[in-house]
């Protein structure tokens, strides 16, 4: 089977199978070999590695991964692509294709089955509408991961790696940076895909931390504080926390906590670093145990 990373070979496969793009799956297939090579290099794929690929499409990236990795499991939601993948990947004995929704899979069991529970590398060209749930699912479910190298909308990649005080900084920035170190590998223009997306893309690598960069007694409480402070971005941090039904502390408690960080109550949430949000959560945990114990929820954004 010819390498798929060119427009001509991709179009041939699509025409052969009379494949119709499904808008609901946000399908855009990569047709640039340089970008494919950059992704393999960024993920640092070696013959020792087990790779989980999300959304293989017609197998373009999968071919590159199979050449470089020990084993690749490719999870594809679109049943119409499975017969295409079985042909384009027929010559690779180290590829397993699974027709499922990645968000409904028990990934810890998959890693246990295929890699004895040892850390895996994740590579994906993610549909834009579902980028955040997939990445946060991988990070929050404590799947054993070495790194995640993904193609996402450029704007989302920017949000993942910016710091306080910038317009793109928000709950996603803080959540990603608590679990992983983000690094933008390359920006990818629309003409590198079939069909062309309306916006630019970026390849971003998230290297999973073994130990989070901040020590926080109650991460769930910290993420409640983060969500509350960005839900009403224009409000001060004090008002944002005070107005949130998720935050069980009084206005006085909130003011004391903010001042304990050496900040003024009029500060906005977007000015606080991850370390400062951790400090805020730890202050509540240490001083208002009873109230803090009721503030438990997931870190979902």
C-alpha cells in the first residue's frame, strides 16, 4: 500500500471507497509528509513504544506510527472507515484497529491489556469540537501516559500553553498545566488537510508530569476555584468566588484567603498563576476544613 501522506494517494483511497466526510465527526485528513514526520519526532516514538492513536481516519498517521513503534492501537469512531483502515494497514502486523468512541472506553484496561499497565504515548489528529473532553479525559482518568502529541485548533493549543494575564489564559490553561508540560511543536496551515478546515491548526506535545508542579491538598477544590473565577471573567476574583454556587465559603473567608496570598480582593482570576490557585485552595483546606470537605467535584472544565 502506498504511503498516504500525499494529496494524490489520499484522494485515490477516498475515491476508491467513495468515502463521504461526516461533518459530525469533524474529519480533516492530513496530507503533508513533513508535518507527519514532525509529529513522529515530537512524540519521540521508538521501537520500544506502545502508541494509542485516536482518530486514525484512513490510516495516514498510523502508517508512520507503525513504522516507528512496537505496537499501535488505533481507535476510530466512524464505522465507515474500518474497511479502509483494514486495507491501508494490511501490511502492518503491529497495528490493532478498534471501532469505538474513545470517550466511552476504559483506557486503563486497554493499557493494561496491550502494555502491561506501563506508560504509553498518545498521538491524535483531534476533531476540534471534542479536543478538550478527550485531552482532559486522558489526563484526569490517570491513564499511564508518557506524552500526548496532538493536532488541535491553533487557538486551543495557544490556550493550553499561555500564562496569567493573557486573553487566552483560562481554566483549560491551568488544568493542562497542572497535569502536563505543554510545548507547541508546529503550526499547520489549512492547506495541509483534506478537506481544508476554516482555521489554522497546531501540533502540541503534552509531557505528563510524574508529580504535579504545585502541591495542593485538594485538587478538586482547586479546580472549583479556577472554574468559578473564570466563569465570570470580568468580575473580581472575590465576587466570582462569592457568586459561585460551587464555592461554600463566606465573603469574609474568601477575602481572607485572597489576602493571605498578598493579593488585593479586587484582583481578577486571570491574574493568578497555578501556584496561587493552589495556595488559595490550601488556605481554605487548612482554615475551613468543614466547608472545604463539602466542595468536592470533578476537575472537568
